[in-house]
């Protein structure tokens, strides 16, 4: 009895240990190099770990099981980073610019994906990551769409690559276009993918630009919940029930995300609790993306490389252009 139990438990413990090690390494590296997010590093480390022959099938299955739980918990805690009063302080013009930029970038990227023949699941993840908040948005969306595990790794890689280019492009082009510091900050917040990348892109314009950029960026994150919910409803209608258990219309983790936004907006939580929640959120999402990376096969990732790179480039140009135009007209 005890031997059987130990045999069944060992892969789960090994899977947890491997995931914890991957998250720890990713987090420490991101601390040393803040421009590289822990989420990006986690998925890269997961791909590398998954390519090693030392992981047994049982360990891989255990990592896959824990991945979904970590992702959902991480997305719920992500809501504690959003305070509605801060978002509303941007004013109706900027908020409308945010909604238009996110919506048009998302739909436009899906259209571009179909045009150049990118798989639907990958196009959906790229559209979500580029329009909202990078790897965090990809982690939230991957649970409600049909996709390959390699699509997740590819989408995160594209967010990292093109977000890195935007760090240099936004302040350079902003200066050439005659934008002042606050306008550059707003443009960075509207068009750059990861929060760390937004901060890096706005920093050359000064602390005021960074403050504006972060608030604008977080206002994009508010749209994560309704977007995931809308896609979930669409996917449910697109794939009729075959008699098995169907997913809820709105995933429970999305409702949890919204609940945490409400809690943060009340102001009842002290700063130390919010800081701790932010770290835990990062660790949970990093664990989820590490697990997804472990399931990736390098050959599949390479085969989609060219078209995926083109989609990332076109989506980056799209979000940058839409953000610039909407800010000029409405911000």
C-alpha cells in the first residue's frame, strides 16, 4: 500500500520541485535584469527543461496538472494591481483611446493572422498579449481557446522580442514626432506590451512620463476580464457540447479577477499586502508558464517561426499606430 502510494506520489512531488526550481531561477534572473520579466524567463526555462530527456512522462503529466491551477490563481491575484479610481482619473478621452486601441489591435491582429496563415490559437494569443498586457494576458487567454502548447511559448517570445524593440523605438520616435514627456508616457502605456517594458520605454522622458505610462498601461489590463469572458462565450458557441461537462459561460477565475479589482479599489488593503500579492501573482503566473513551456516541442516552435515573426511585427506596428492616432485625437 505504502509502496504504491509512494510510486503515485513521486511524479507529483518531482513535478512540483521542478516547477518551483524553474520559477525561482526565473524570478532571480528577472530581479537582476528587470527588463526581462519573470514570466518570459519562466516559459524559456520551461521549454529548455521540457527538451531534457530526464523528465519522465509521469513528471510531465504532474507539471501539466498544476499548471492550470497556478494560472487561474495568478490571474485572480492580478486584479489586486488595479485600482479603478486611478484608472478613472485618466479622463474620458484617454479611456476611450485605451478601449479603441485594445479593441482595434485585438481584432486587427486576428485578421492579420488569418491573412498570413498563422494558426488561429496562436493568432488569438498574440492578439491578446499585444493588445493588453503581454505574458499575463496570454496566460489568462490560453485556458479558454483551442491552442497548442507551442503557441503559448511563441506568443510570449514575440511579446518579449517586439516589446524590447519598443523600449528603444517609443522615446526615439516620440522625440522625432515632437511629443512632450506626458504624451510619450501615454503612448508607451498604450502601445508597449509588458509593464516592465512600458516603464523602460517611458523612463528617458522622465518620472512624470513613467507615472502616466503605468496608469495608462494598467487601464489596458482592466479590459483583460471582459475580453477573456467574451472569447470564452464565443468559444463555447463555436464548439457545441458533445454531451460532456461544459465550461462556464464566464470562467470562475475571471470573476475572481474582478472581485480582486473591487477589493483593491476600496483601499482597505495596506501597501505591504499589495506588494506581497504582486510578488505571489508573479510567482504563480511564472509557474504556469514554466509548465506550459515544458510541454513545448522545439520542432513545432521552429516551424511556425517565420509567419509568427511577421504577425508580431505587423501587430506591433498596428498597436503603435492606433495608440498614436487615438491619443492625438482623444487624449
